[in-house]
C-alpha cells in the first residue's frame, strides 16, 4: 500500500506551523512598530505646533546651532539687501506656477544675514521675463517662523545647474552664501501670513500637517491586514490537509 504524504513526511507539518507562527508574529511586530513610529511623529507634530504658537523671540537671541529651531516664531530688526534677491522656481499656488521670492536680511545684533521668504509671485506669460519685485530699503522689524530652505526636488539630476542668474531650483545654503558673498543663518525666515506692506507678497506657506502620522498608521494597517490574511490562509490550508487525511484514512 502506498503511504500518503502525511505519513511519509511527519515532520513537515510542525515545521510549517512554526514558520507560519514566526511570520505572523513578525508581521504583528512590524505593525506595532509602525504604530510606535506614528506616536513618535504625533508627539513631534504637537511639539512643532506648540513651538509655532509661542510668543516670537528675537532672532538675534537664538542659538544658530540649535537643531530644534524649525517652526520657532521669531522677530528680526534690520534691513533687506534688495540687490541680492533670488527667485525659487517651480512653486505652485492655487494651480499657478510661479516663484518664491527670497531676499537676504541684515539683522541687527547678528553677524549672519537671514534669508527671508517673502511669499509667492506668478511666473507670468513668459519665463523669459522675470517678475519685478519691490523691496523696501528702510529699517524694518519682521515677524515669521523659521523653516528649512527649499529642498532639492525629488529625482533631481545633478547634471542640471542649481541656479540660472536670479532663479534657483532650490536653496543649498552653502552655494547661496557663496553666490551672495554673505554669512547666512542656517534656516530661512518665512514671513508671517499677516505681514503687510511691500516686504510681503502672497503668503501661503504649507501648514504643519499630520501626513507622516497618517502614513505610519497606514503602514501599520497593512502589516496587520497581511498578518490576518496569512493566518486565514494557514487555517484554510490546515483544514484542507485535515480533510485530505480523513479521506485517505477512509
């Protein structure tokens, strides 16, 4: 009589069960890890929002080497350097392509100048003609939040130039400082949305959102769903194997 498969390899089922349990536990562990990451990002988000809502402090009083300055509300007194204004390309507002206008600002009591992101202007009908931007030259006191400079676009190819005259694709601070012959503060000052006067343009900065929290929660759901689906598949296979064994015995 020919032996059935379950009799010929009695060790196979326990090994498969052990592997299945290990895989399910690994998936569950990854899901829990993603939830932990979501909680960490939620705490970070709360900290950033709280920081942005505090009373603005003088920029000259902050430590330029502090790694946690992003979204800090600050004030700065000094004057613009209008001749060094640059435009950051490919900035979209309300479906229209334009530029973010960035002008260095000499801050009283600081050796560094700070790049001030003043808002958005439309690219107009032709990119061959750059927009004209009025910049005040008198001493001003500005209020805004600190943020990272415009980052390198995704899939950026280094064979392309970062700047073309006044137009920059993003703001690598070392290169910008060399081009402007200035010592620059490591973060950009984004003008507060309620800023009025010629210093401010159309201001529509991205809000501090919870996209990373939602992403980690989504990843956690995927791992838990995979663990559940794998568990169901294992149960179905075990039931089919049992039925096959019962049929063979009968």
